[in-house]
């Protein structure tokens, strides 16, 4: 496919990138930061993106004393000869021409002066980013997520590579983070690259999601979208709320008090307004009472134990005032979180065991919070469940390494968490399983999908472990710098981020893509539903009739 020529290379370096002189017949206003171009070298094609643009002239005297431009002809003559436009490019990959086996390589050289630069065509996009059509023959798991700027050819993500390492969706409020996340979750399910555990605080992924555009008021969640396959289940803290939204609650989430650990309370320290001394007492209580530490403590403080709180405080050398403060906060936790069972005499609640069974069977689980959409409930439930999942996956991996049987290999798991900075800020990261997963649990077949609008609040070490980033528009300078920390040519990437539209555009970079690219994200609409295999009621009836007729043609 013929490429459209835009200009020629006039200068550059391997470290700082290349400069292209734009042809005089090409309007500069048609050139956008983040656009995908190809530098046609003598031996290699260099796949590049635009990082900057500027105006130049052959003589500064012209700029200081511009001619009278009342005549359009004079302006056109000057623009084509004395004044011109420079477009800065950053080569990301190179491909040897006419090679027997074409392999994309990192950029290790640069082209010579005056080689042509052209817009990338559909074939170039397919070569760099792959194609869903290759999935069957190559065994790859490519999934179409969007299109490059001013192009219609799909940009695909290798969902298997995306699931290998933790990834993130960043962007300020209203930039479409939820839609990008829902798109990626659907991709994992459609390609069977990974199974998902989604902590759905705002009830956007399971049953239905809100749509902020004109006309349509809601979009399908993952459960109805994949209803024909049964690959998605909803676990709900608020089953009535799930049913009111039109969903089906597969399992009600009830957690026992014995599943709460001191680190869970430490994570809630800010939400409970718990002073540091009272928070640290949780570890002392765990050491004194063991697994039933919280229920024994509540009985002690309520007067149901053999000893008084004052006697216990004196014997353990604790401050009665801090114990009382901890008791008041635990009472508030009990009264606010009705999904917690504070009765120690009940049998162990098996909800997490059921969840683990579903995950190992390849069924993705969305945990809806319904009316418990507050940060305290979210932090507590997500931390308790993730800790158990972490323990189970370690056991499964150890067993697989011992047997090396394919059927014992754990199913790759992606845990999606919103408001990620609450779990992964410098103070909390060391107290949560999320911090451990982000740092070291890649070898145990677990990764995270972080969704956040404040990446600068996430611990730097955690952020450096994020393999692939989908970055929508950000406004805070600290957030932009945090996202681009450790990225080569951060200055060029910053200019691209600054030019993103508020909606449906994102810069994709990292482990799962061969090179950074700005995409217009795929529409989450009726066509997308069909592509995922969704069949509505009328179409389903017609399909059943066709299938019956095919099986019994004489009837």
C-alpha cells in the first residue's frame, strides 16, 4: 500500500530524535502530536511518532521584518521558500527492507539526510501492532483497542503480554478511564488471555455502566455482555441493588470477623480516624488472642469476658484510653459494614473459597459494592479477599512447579482495583497484598490493573513496576511527571499528553505494545457487543431456529 509523503529529514541524532522539513503543500495544522509516521531510510523503515512542531525561516531578518501579507499569493510564495515548518520525530522501531524474515528491532541507527517521511499505512500498523486475524494461525491473543490518529486501521494489544505484568489506566475525571478499563477486561475474557477479579466500587463493570454522552444512558456490563458464555459472575455485597440494576447476583459477599487482620485495620487508619497508638494495639491483640483477636477484644470491651478492660490494660501495660478508642472505631466498623459477620460461633463463611474455585475454572468475578460504595468498605473487602487470593496462588504455583503438569498450571489472574493510590501510596503499600503483587508476584501468575486519577500518589517503586500504561488526559504536572518517570524521551511524551483530547484518546506505552502510540479508543457500542459474541433476545431466537433447522432439515 502506497504511503502518503509528508516531507524529508534534515537533521537529527540517535539520542534526540529527527527533524523533518514539512513539504510546502502540506498544511501544518493537519499534523498532530502523537501521529504515527514512517521514515523511509535506504536500508530500514523507521516507525516514528511526532513529538513536537515548530516554525522556522531561512533568514531571521524575514521574521523581524515580515512583508505585507495582504496578498495571499505573497504569503504562499514565502511559506514555500523562505519560511517553513519543522516536525520533530522520535523513531521507536526499525524494520529492515527486503529481508527474508522481517523482524522489528529497537532503533540503533538513524537514516541519512533528506530521506522521505510518510504517513503510516494500514500495513504498517498491522506489522507493528499485530492483527486479530493472526490469532488463530499464530496462537496470539491480539485484541483491537482503538485506532491511531487520523487512521482507521485497528491498533491491537497482545493481551497475553498485557496480563504478564501489572498495567494501569490513568487519567483525570471524565476522560473515559472506566470505558478503557471495561474494554481491556472484555479483551481478557474474549481472548481467554486471563481471568479477572474486579473490585467494582462504583458498580460500573458487572451489570451495567453509565454513559456520559448524549442519548444512550447506560452500556452493558461484563455479565450481560458475556451471558452467552457464562464467563462472568457477579459477587455482590448488596444483592438487592444488583437485581435493581438488572443484574443477577451469583453470590452474596459475607465475610467473617476472623478474616480481618491487623494490617486491614492499619489500612483503614485514615478512614476510621484512628490514632497511631490504638492502631498499633491491633498487632498486640493479635499476638495475645490469636486468630479470634477481634471478636475476643470486642467481648472484652463490652463486658462479656472474664476480666475487665482495666485489668487487661494493666496486665498488658496498655493505655485504657487507646483501647477504648480502638473499640469505638471497631464498633463503627461493625455498624457500617453489615456484610461482616461479628458472630464468632457461626461456621466459617466460604465465600472466598467459592471465588477461588470460579477463578480457577476460568470464570471472571466482578465484586459489586452496591450501597456500600464507601472507601472504608472498599479498602477492607479488597484487602481481605486479595490476601487470600495471594496465598492460594502461591500454593497453586508451588504445586505446579512440583508436578509440571499442564492441568496444574494456575490460570493467569488480573486483579482490577480502582482508587489504586489508596492501596499503593508509600504508607499503605507495605501493608497490603497489592503492594506485594505489584513488586514480586508476577512469578505467581497474578498481576494488577490499576485505575487511578492521581498516579503521583502511588509509591514510586510500585509505579516503576507497571508494565503497560494507558494514559488519558492529565492536568496536574506531578501526575504527568509520575506517569512518565523512567520513560525515554519523557519531554516528547509530555507534549503528546498535553495534546490529548479530553475524551476517547489515550497514549499507550510499555510492555504490551512494541512502541508508544496515541489511539482513539474503540467505541463501546452495539457493534462492540456483537464482536464480543453478544446476541440479543430476537437475534438469539433466530439463531436457535437456524441451528434447529440445520440439525433437523426435514422437519
